[in-house]
C-alpha cells in the first residue's frame, strides 16, 4: 500500500555501476530520507523506471546514509539500458503493514505461544517478517514465509 501519493522521486536519473567485477548497476537516490529504524536503513518503494513497473522493492544503503535502487540485468534488458544511460524514475514510499494479516494471525493463534513470542520481538523484526509475507509474489512464497516465521517462533 502506497503511503503517500506524492512521489519520493520523479526525475531522470543516471544508471551507475559499482566498480569491480560483479558490481551492481544502480540508481543513486540522495533525496530519499535514510531511515535508521530498520537494519541497513531499508525503505520500501513502488513505482517505475521509464515504462517498466516495479513491484515492491527495497532501497539499499550505500554506506554514507545515501540510498540506492539496484537495477538488475533483467530490468536493464527490458529497458534497453545500461550503466551510463538515463531513466525516468518515479518512486512512492510503501507503508509498512499496519497490522498482522488475517491469515498470519490465524496461524500464530493456532501455534501455541507463537502470538506472544511474535509480540515479544522488536517492532522492526516484526515488520520485516510481515513485509516478507505481504510482499510475496505468489501464494507459495507467502506460505513459505509464514512457515519460516512459525519456525523462528518455535
């Protein structure tokens, strides 16, 4: 769920590449606020690169409190672009899950002590588990992420 209708970014940006073999291709996003509340400062976004629609993705830190968006080879191939080319970037912040999804809540209640253990986790950890479930791209992935959470709580 997009948390604000105002884009975090809406401008042309340069595709850059980290130096060295296997260096990631990315877009620097200095204008996006770095959030310290999660490990690695990750921020969830949705949007587009040119006409390519992104699902929910996480921005990554460069280490200098500046965030970047990795752009993998599959996306670059669809765009027909590589490092050194410009793309139109339009990104919106995605809100963290406000509550435990119904199917997750049912599973937590069915597993003795799991709901209490879940609530005893730090809020950032709860959020990361819920985001992985909510952002799953298939029902199989969603089920696997719920099972992973239940295993952690055992």
